[in-house]
């Protein structure tokens, strides 16, 4: 459990976050913000946005390199073959991984226990981590 301070009155436990999407946003100090999604119900829901330098730094630290070592894997939108998004899924919140193929190689579709799709994993090291977890 790691707490990230969103603002002076809001902290969020990273274990309650299912997905973090870093988005270009010129109105924030680092020209980006982090959209934090959770699963308060069966659908992926935007919980908070973070734009402060300390919050963005803490999120990047918690997520790491996106290969699963810190419990976070880099994802892309299902059905796409590009890697121009900067999004990550918390594999502790996504217990299901369905492995398959895409035009650009092997993928694993991450899902919640209820079947909500969080995204597709395509980095080889992250796929290896998910295979180990699913044994």
C-alpha cells in the first residue's frame, strides 16, 4: 500500500487504483496529468486526476518500468497495435489475463474478476510476469 497525495485534502491508496493513464495536459506543471481509474462497480471509473509534480513523481515511482516487477504493467487499448499511450494496469486489481495474438505479436488482455477489460499487455517482460503469476 502506497498513499499518493492528490491535493491537500485527498490521498489515494495505489492498491485501489486499477489503471493509471498519463495524458498530455499543458495546464499542469510537467505538461501532463495522471488519470486514476478504479473499480467501485463493475465498470472502470475515473476516480481522480493528479497533476502536481509530487503526485506524478510518486506515481511514476510506484509504477516503475511497467514490466510487472512493481505490480504494474504497461497496457494499450484493446485492439490497437500502436504503443503511443502511457497507461499502466495494476495486476493486483486485474486477476484475469487472457493470452492471445495480435497482428504485432503476443498479447494478454487484463480483466477484473467481473470481466471488465482494463487493457492489453504487449511488452515481453510483462507478458512473462503475467504467465508466471498465472501458473
